[in-house]
């Protein structure tokens, strides 16, 4: 009787799993569709001119080693190249486009919209890169920006000059096609995101002085985000665009205990080290709970599961 009950329960459980795998997780709409231009048949073409521009950006060795230790000569050259290459943005649309030099090496483009009652938004990218170590693992030198029919090989292609290049090219193309936008927005290009904060802080301070209302709030801020990945899920043949809505940060805490010292034969009660130990223990025992499974990653898994093959869809 016991084993019969176990078998019945297992059969019910298996039936529920199969039902969810083949009925509940059946695509109700096609989510893997070709991207359509939101600007009425006006899209960017990655031609040879744009390829050369991107390669030039990648060839600047804008390396950030640590705070205040950067290849500033190369960063300055990169900044100057951006200003010169996209100079037409300022000269051709001077009535609503402004460019500001921030913290000596960073840049901020301001594009004023027609409707000042709308909250502005902010695009951001950075021109510095981390050092390219383990050179023997690189197929081509990291700052040659070598290209073949499929890829461009260089430090910074993903983090974050590709993003910077795409933003500036899209901005140039949009203004050429449509002129002044309805909503004000900013494009912030910082020089020390990898090891420092003076660029971002300088831009934040500048923006805090701008009278764009709404209590200085943005409609949204779009940072570098994540990438489009292929073969990230087994049995799933479609590329996946991972949408990042937040970024995990960190906080450094420094404890300092100040109290009169005592002789080892008559130590104070409690001791400084005892107070410090209890403080550290209290911090470590009250860590933030894991949010995995309660955030946007759950929607991602629900979205891609119908396109996965058995048995992973069952899992």
C-alpha cells in the first residue's frame, strides 16, 4: 500500500511537470522577431567609414590601471578625436546642441528638446578600458583593432567603446534625419569609469546646476548594460539580449574604536578588540537576503523556456 501511494504521488507529480512543460510553457507569441526600425525605414548601416571610425576609437590605448593611474595622453587623444569627428553635431545644430568639457577629459553633449515639460533622459558610456593582460591569449594585439569577416578584435569592443560609438553614430544619424527632438536628453562620455569617479562626479555636478526642472530628475538613465549572447542556454539557438535594470554595488566600512588603553594585567571591560569583534559579527549576521528568483531574471527564464528543448524545458 505504501509503495502504491508513492507511485500514485510520483505519477501525479510527473504529469504536472509534463503539463507545464508542454502546455503552460507553449509560446503564446513570437518573441524572437527581426528588429524593426523605430524610425520609419531609417537605420544605421555599418559601412567602411563607420568601421574605420570604430577601429580608430579602439586603437587609442585608453587604459585605466587604478585611481589616478591612467594613460592620460591616450585618453586625451581619444577625447579630441571624438570632439573632432562629431564636430558637426555642435556646428550644424548649435541652436539646441551644446558640448561641455568635464573634469578635463570627459565630455557631455546636451540636446535640448522642443518640449521642456518632459523629463530629460541620459545616455552614458566610457572611453577608458582595463589593461589587456595575458597577451598570449589574444588572437591579435589588443589595440590593433584587427577585423575579419565576423569580428573586430580589440580591448574595449564591448566595454565600452562599442556602446560609445553606437550612441554617437545614432545621435548623428537621428539629428540629420529628424532635427530637434521633442524631449531633452544628454550623452555623457566619461574617462575613468574603470578606476575612478571624477568624470562621473563632474558630470553629475554640472547637471545638478541645470534648471531643467522636475527636481533634477531624469525619466531614465541608460548605461552600458549587458550584451547579446549566443548559446547562453543549452538547446536554445536564438541569441538572447540580457536586459539589465540594476547593478550590484558594494560598500566599504571602516571601524574605529577609540578608548583609553589599559595594562595587560587589568584590561578594560569590554576591550577595544571585543567591541570591534561584536560590531563585525553584527554586520555579517545581518546580510541582505538573496533576491534571486524574485526579480527580472524570472521573466527572462519564463520567456525563453518555451523555446528550449526537452529535457531542459522540463527542468
